[in-house]
C-alpha cells in the first residue's frame, strides 16, 4: 500500500482540515445527488434507538459497514467517500450512527464513547443476521478504536461475524491523543470544534435526565479530558476520564485480535502522535500501515481541490482482498 500527499497540501494540519471542508468525495466525481441514503431505525437492547443510513442500492453479496468518528455521521466527508467506493464496487453500504449522532438526540442516559465495543457487537451481529453475505467493516477515528476494541474482546468469535476489519486514524492510545488535542493549535481549532457540538448535546441529555451530571462543570470544560471527566466517563461506567482513556484504548490489546485487521495511522496525524503508535507485537492477524503523510482521515489526492478516493480505494481494496481469503 502506498500513499503520497499532493505537493500543494503540505503538513498534517492542512491534510486534515482541507479534505473535511473542500475536497470532493470521489474520483471520478459523481453528482452530489448520486449518494442517496435510506434511513432505518433500530430499537437498542436497552430500549433506546439508533439510526442507520443505507446506500440506496439493489441487494448485493457484500455489505460494507462504516462506523463514524467523534461527532461524525453518514454525511461526513469520509463516509461519503466510502459510499462512493461501495457504489463503484456494487456493494451494499451502511453507516450505523452512534447514539445522538443521527440528528436526533437519543433517549437513554448514555451517549457513545471510544471503547463502545458492546454497541458495536450488537449492531454487527444484527447486520450478520440480516445479511447472509460477506461483511467488511471499517471504523474511522473514535469508531476505529471502538471497532478494534470489539475485535479484541470478541477474539475467535469475530471471524464468525465479519470477514475483515480496518481502523482509520484511530486514537489507539487515548491518553496520548487526548494530550495532543488539548495543546496549542489543536486545542484552539479541533477541541473547540468538537466541544461546540458535544456540549449542547450533553445539556440536552441533562434536560432528559435531571441530575445526571453537573451543568456548571460541563460548561466549564475547556478540553476533552474535562468533558470526558464530567460526562463521558461517568455515564458509561468509568471512574473518571483517566480510567476511561486507559480502559478504552485499543493499543494494549491488539495481539488479541483473531480476524484480519488493518490499522491505518498517518505519521503526521495531529491527533495521534507518531510516538504512541504500535511498532510491532500486534499478532499475525493485524497489519499496521503507517504512511508518512495523510493527516487525520485526510489522504487527499489529485489537483486542487483534490479528491478523497485514495482512502476508500486503499482501505476498501485491502478489505476486499482479505475478505476473499477469509470470507
């Protein structure tokens, strides 16, 4: 696998921000109306709900599943890029939304988090029941870490559900990524952007369930650690943010994965420091791909404004090859 960033977009920040805002999602570029989703709502085991967006397409033997990142959705630039890939390949494609990310706040006194492998488990098992063919699964950023945690916890059982999985730009060491995103330019740009949507959604949750956490403490949170300490950790059974970041990180347990797995991390990702990435000891089922460039879920190609087909072509191509061997 090989990726070289275009000369006109140097550096990890540019390769992260530009694709999310201005790059086209496929090459050749389809008209925007060609990516059409059909929404389906499932009732969760606890009585809550999640929404899944399916690419409008005839039934196919392969289903590509994509778990989005923090505050992402089926409309995220990478989700549309993978939708276009699935469309070109003749695959079925679905984006399950983590709770509260589909445009409507969920009902239960919980949201979603980086180690939400139990949520991944019931979603994938239900998709397996509905789809008798091959399941290929990708997870992006937070969704990638959660997907890896699912593969780790499932062990040998994972291969009964899916043929292959891939994580893209996952914060494998949540403490290292948390420190990185909480400093300097990252704090001023990325942290502010995330908190601008996460805080209002958390306050909606508080309105549903008064007394769930301190509104004053939440409003005072200026970084993801403080937010996770007030909201994410206690709502999902962790003692505090440090406990959450430690127990939810995928990096320490990669050698427990028993299904073909690709772990993609660019070495210039502003959120995921290269020094914290695994270098080995991940077991024979895990393939590490750590290109020098790409940013955080960027991997743009072509002349300005660029296109995003490199990521789904490379990752999707790997999933297809491994799925053929093990599906």
